[in-house]
């Protein structure tokens, strides 16, 4: 039985180290939290800017 556990412990082929996963999580989790918290204000700002673009490029303003 101990021999099986020793073989499993030594078998590291195909395993990914935990360090890069933790570093990635430390970057991704705060980024996702920030994006979710800024979603509403970004949506409103984009909508307002798009309406300004539409108003400035309306056919009445571009012809003549």
C-alpha cells in the first residue's frame, strides 16, 4: 500500500504547478470585481456618447 502512495507522490507528469494558478487568480479576480462594479457607469457613459455621435451625424446636419 505504501508503494502505491509513493508512486502517486512521485508522479508529477502532466500536473501544473499551483503558483501560476494562484498568480493568475490574484490578477483575474480583482479585475472581474472591478469590471462588474463599473459596468453600470460604463454603460451609461457609452450610451450618452453614442447618442452624441448619432445627433452630430444626423442627415439634417450632414446635407447642405
